[in-house]
């Protein structure tokens, strides 16, 4: 296992710069998820750590070594790709053993490593099958097994679950997390799926347009997003954003939305009359028949365990999530309230968090 340090990392393709001086520290044995929309630079960053993309500027440390000039085979890393990358004509056993044979390892040690990886991943009954005789989830386990047998310092996962169906993705998320807890190997995992990031990571790195927007534990990023991008990207449904104006009231700061005043717990960084965005997670909106922010119901979306209420207020679409079986109708008028401690404030011009 090893720490990974990225310092002032830049990547350019001609005049186009896609990573803009990224700094990142990954602890020994940590499970870090790089998450963001397509084109944000997360896979490029992973491939630069792996040695599959050249570095325009900056440094990558793996353990005690600067690895900028080292080929992937000498970085002591193992990578799992989205497309499995298995040899179709080789059995599972042969796929697992291939990289070890290329290293001229002794047959007894190869067998020991292959058998151990197969046992960890539940592949022992399938060792003599070919990839075409395996399910998608089993193929992904074989791909992970090829990484495990190498006993690397760092595991790199590049959207490994994208080709699986929804149910299998949930299962494989748990299996990868359990595997990490068992092996304690430093892991860097790339995904565009924020649910994967929230459920798997020790630390989330949220990226946009080649920049890191926020680094933190899943719940820290969810509870205190650094800006409107993170607030909107992390969480499903995403955080509601309502335009308002900050005013100092008798009991503290308030946000005025239309004719409604909503108390907030923020006490610093505000100025009288400042244009703000009031952010509220859907589960923190309380629906009442009187008092609060006036809204109109647009639609009801029951999911079974939850009910999503789609509404519109002051020209803004918002969503509320409730575990109650609400009896509401499209076009019905209803009021919303939010507890001050659940109200997030962002500067409307910069998008940065206030307070």
C-alpha cells in the first residue's frame, strides 16, 4: 500500500488545457472517489496517475517515488476498466494468471495467488470457464481478480460498473467496498454516478471542468456543499435553489422570497440586501396547508418508499421528498417551511457558500 500525492498537475492537448493545476493527497489505504460530469477531467487524472496519459506539468508521487517518467508497468498499480478487457480465448484461471506469467513468477506462487483471488471474489467454481460463459458481474469480478493477484500498492478503477444493470451495480458496489475493507489497498475510483460516490468512498473529490470543487467525506460534502455546483451534483433529487434577498431581522438573518421571510442559521458573510440563493435539500422541506412559502403542485411521483412532490414557486421548480403517503393533486396550492439549520445560503453571483 502507498500514499498518492498529486501536485500542481496540468494536462494540455495543444492549446486546450483540461486539468488546471490539480492538488490531491490520498492516504495509505484510503478509498477515494473522483466524481463529476462527463468531461470534468476525472478519467484523465486517473490515467495520468496510471501512466496512460503524459503529464504536461506537475508531479505524481506513489509512495516515496515520483513516477512521472515511469511506464505503467513500473508504477506498482493495477487498473480495472469499464470494458473488463479480458482475453476471450483464455479461461478465468488463465486470465487471472496472465500478468504473473509475464513476470516469470514461479508456478506454485501463481497458483497460490490465483486461488486466493478466486476465493476472495467467489470465482473458484468458474476458474475453468471462458469469459463468454460468465455473466457481466462475474466478468467484472475476473477483471478485479487480475488486479488483485498483482498485489499492487494502488488500485485504479475507471467507471467499472457502467456496463452493468441497475440491480447488479448495487451488488457490485457492495462487493468492491467489502473487498477494499478486506485488502486495505489504496484505491482511486472514477465515476459520474454520485450515488456510487456517496455509498463507496472514504473521501469524495468533486470535479468540474478540470478543477477540484470540493474534497471531503460523503456526508460532509452532502451536508455542507462548498458551492452551488456541488450542491446540485451531490444528492438525488438535487438541492433546491430558490432566489432571495438577505435581510437582518429582529431575531437574526432572514431570506426574503417574494413576500415570505424565511429564517436562516447563517450569521457570517452576509450583507443587507445581498442577492442570495437559498438551498434546501428535498427531504428538509416541510409541507403545510398555511404559512410559509406559497407553491403550486405540478406533479406527484410515488416511488414506493418515498413520494416526490414537484412544485413551482416564484418562477422556480422545486422538489420535496416525503416518506408519508400525501394526498395531493396537480394544481393544488400548498405552503413550504424549512428549519433554519437546514437552510443553505450561496452568493447568487459567485455560487460560493455563505456562512
